[in-house]
C-alpha cells in the first residue's frame, strides 16, 4: 500500500508526514499521531512497511471519527476498526 502525502477526510485535507520522533507531552512511545487541529498525520519512519501501513490506517481512523463528529474517541475501538479496515484495504489492493 502506498501511503499518500495528503488525504481528504470529510472535506478536510490531512497531510501525512514520516517523522523520526513523535513527542506528545514528553512521551515518545508512539508509532503515529493524528493532529486534528493541524489536519496532520505523523508516522514514525523507523517502522516496518507493514507497521507503517497499519499505523497510517489507525491514524486515518482517528481522523475519520473526528471529522464525523466523535471528538471523544475510545482507543480500543479505534484499534479494532483500524485493524479490520487495514485488512479490507489490503484485500482491495488500495
């Protein structure tokens, strides 16, 4: 799966950036991050190709739920939906 540089979610253009470090409040234990206010998805560039794909879909799922009006998100639900969505997209060769 090719990770795009930009993707439109609910009419908002999100940029996708591969980064060396993701720091959230001093925590660096993240593979990806979706910044709703900046319309940006960051993915750790040191991950394997498969993990990059999974992380992209996971963060994209956060963006989808946010743009659909779900400001408060359950991380477990995002994980579950993201894993299934990743598998379906791989089947479709998107």
